[in-house]
C-alpha cells in the first residue's frame, strides 16, 4: 500500500504531460490573423470565413478586445477573402479625435486642414455604413474664406465607393450625393461626384472540399500537420522516456532501501 501514492503521482504526471502535448498540438497550427478587434468585428470575420470553408477562432484579449486566428496554412487565403469583403472595416477619425490635440493657438491653415480632414473622415464613415458598401472615401474641396475675391472656386466633393457586386448602386448615387451635399455648408448637389467600383465577386463555397489528409501512427489528419505532429510526438516520446527513467530509478532506489531494511542485524 505504500507504493500506491507514488503510482498515483506518476499517473498524474503522465496525465498532465499528455494534456500539455495536446494543447501544443492544437495551438501550433494557429496563427493570429487580426488583433485589437471589437466583439462584433470578430464575430463578423469568423462568420465570413466560415461561409468560405475556413475555420477561425476568437480569443479574448486584454480590455475586452478580441483576436481572430486561423490555421497558418490557410492564412493567405483568409487574408484575401477578408480583403475582398472589406473586413475588418476601416476605422475613421471623428471631429473630437482630430481636434483633441489641437494647440491653444493654431494658424488658419492648420485649422482649415484639420476641418477638411475631419469632414472627409466623418462623411466617409457615414457612407461606409450603407449596406453593400465595402469601402468609402470622401474628398472635400472648400474655397478660401476670402471675402474680397469674387471668383473663388465653389465647394466640391468626390466620393469613391467600393461595393459588393450584387449591390444595385444606381439608386444609391443620388442619395449619397444628397447626403454629402447636405453635410457640407455651401456645397451644391451638382458639385458632388460619385465613382462606384464593384469588387471582385467572391462566391461562398457551397461544397467545401476536404483538405488533403494523411495518417500518422494510424491517425488521420491534414497532410500539412503531419510534420508538426511528428515533431511534437518525438518530443513527447523523449519526455516520456526520461520520465520512465526517473520513475525506474526511483523504484530501484526504493527496493534497494527495502532490501537493506529486511537484512537481520549481525
């Protein structure tokens, strides 16, 4: 009975080592795709990749942010799919962020540049929220505030949108022009131009072809993972042999001490 706790400890060591190796096998195949994402952005990206046959994982990071990871063998494919889908969506600066670091005394040129940039960012963000619009950029041109000049150039704006191929962009162009014209003082509807560009059609995979598989010790797995698993199995085997050697040595020492104790005194 004295050897029972020792056997239980040995089983516990073997169980912990097995769990560690399995965790390494699961993590070795994944690589980070995007970091510092909101929960909604991560959900949308994982769902989009799943529709195209790529399994992705969400991992919670500090501050409530999320990280999306995929198998490293499908990293390039995942990046291409998300880029064509316009994910993750571009982040735009708002008026508060643009003027947050503004000095107490700024030149009119600096204030004008900041205002133009802030207007462009705000309008770009608004247009990009339209369903089917993947990317939007608004470029604003405002005239100089010179009351003496009578021939100043009128305000104008150009809008570039990259939209999904299935989106009927024609009916949206007048609405976009009205939105931009009403968002900038002194800008008329006729001085707003919209350039729509359809993205390359990316059809979801209805039938997901299974990846190439191979076997290792009779276990079926993706062919790309055989090399990693073989390395991990080799490390596990070496660690197991080392542990078995330590256990054997400790057992031998225990039996040796027991035999000494059983010898009668002379």
